[in-house]
C-alpha cells in the first residue's frame, strides 16, 4: 500500500504532462464577425452573428485537426454600427487581434471600405453586402455569399412586370451604397420590362417621416413603390402609405424580407409588401427544418434573413481549411474558389471575383406577420 501511495504523485504528474502536451498541440483560430449590433439594424447583425456562432460550436464539438494540430475556433464579434467609418475601425481592430477570417459586414456601405483593410492584412472577408462594387476591387479574399443587387433587382422587377402586371412605379432610395445600388438595378430592369418609372425620390437610413415624398408619388398614381433601404425605414413607410390612402404595393430587396418588417409595421405590412431575397426557401431545403430547429433551440428565436447563409459560409471555410490542410487565408481562399459546398440554404461556388456562380433569388410577401415565399428564380 505504501508503494502505491508513492506512485500517485507520479501518475498525477504524468496526467498533467499529457494534458499540457494536448493543449500545446491545440491551435486557436479566431473567426471574426462584424455587423450592426447596435442601432436600428441590430436584429440583423445579431442574427448573422448567431449563424456563425452556431457553426463554430458545432465545428468545435467535432474536434477538427489541421496540419496535425487540434483546432479550436474562437468567435471575435465587433459592432460596426452599420457605419462605414466605424466599419474600417472595427476591421483594423480585428486584424490587429490576429483575425484572418471575417464573416460580415452586413451593409454594402461598410463592406466596400472595410474590404481594403482586410485585403491589406491578407484576411478573408465573406459578406452579404449586395452592391456590385463590393467585389469589383479584385481582392482575392473577398466573397459575396448571396445574390448581388443585379440579381435581386432583376428578380423583383421581373416579378413586378410579369406576375403583378404593374405599369407605373415610383422609386425611393436611402442614399446608402446598398439602397442606391439596388434601386439603380431595379430601375434598369423595370424599364427594360416596360414599366414606367414615374419618379425617383430620396431619403436617408435614419429618416422616419416620409409623408412629403409619398405624397409626391401618390400624385403620380403609381401602382407600387420600390424602396431601396432597410426594414427600420420600410416599416414606417408602409404605415404612412396606409395613412395617406396610398394603396400602392411596397417593393424592396432582401433587407425588407425580415420578420422585423412586420414587427415594426404591424398590420400595415402584409400582402401589400413584397421583397426579393438571395437564397432558396429555407424550410423547403433538405436540411432547412433541422437547421431552424437547432437555431431556435440554441437562441430561443427563429433565424432571420441571413443566419443560414453565415452558417453555411463558416462551414465552407472550415471545409476548405481541411481540404487544403492549411490555415493560410490565401490558400483557403484558393481552395474555396476551386471547390463548392452544399449548405443548408444553397450550393456555394464562387467565380474569380468572389461572386456566387449561381444564386437563387426568392420573392416573398408577408402573411400573419412572417415572410411567405411566392416564387424562386
């Protein structure tokens, strides 16, 4: 018995040594997330962050090894406030902290200037910013993980002309990179489809009173208004359209395809509102319902517009790391461009500029306070 007691400290020391060796072989990989975590669009920023968080938790549970080392993914989330200047500051903060893989930004106006910071640092950036300019700088580490404004605008204009049979439309944009970009693409496609654009008015992404510009468009007897902007402005716009007796439909891009639109707009948001969102219909995808269930169990709410896209891209990055057996962002980016990934909400494959080779676009309306799919292109 005495001899056994003498061996206990040795056994404990050996166990400690094994544990320390295992820890030494484990490599932490920081994954950054940037989006609006404060302000009117915080609901979207948090939803995107949750998509990445869920993916990283599942990846860590699988205990992935790359280059002979166990990998532990660590989330680094920053609030860019949906503001270009803040976005550049946040981008620099992330790269200074050693982050080389970033999911976000959410806003095109933030993604465009932030992409330069990430490129200078050799980091990989995956964004849902839809303005075509996001991928026109030639940066090899930039990926747009959804359809662009060109695709969204074309789909919404096509649906307006062919299915809704609209003849005259007014346009409002909020002067952000996103709002201007999608409004411009919509106007181009609407005119090509034979729709008359009766007026183009402007607002901001902070405005709450749209009475003057709505009254101006009402006088032109428009069948619909296309709004290039975000849900926090789109919802009160729908309310004010009703108050003014303006029976025109309200059309928009992916930023209006959110339960937040109905939450803020109440009964003024229904089948009178239509929007185009990149991606297929989540609940109709093979793994869609299971993803929705896991997300709801983890975060106690249903996923919003792009949680699944951020989840998918995080998984694609991890797949590329494994296939390339590398954590070098340039090597991972090359592996992603040379391969594809079947995600929860679609198939991901990128061209040489970082755009999706093919991206479904779904047109939604609202029923009982939630987006309801009408058609997928």
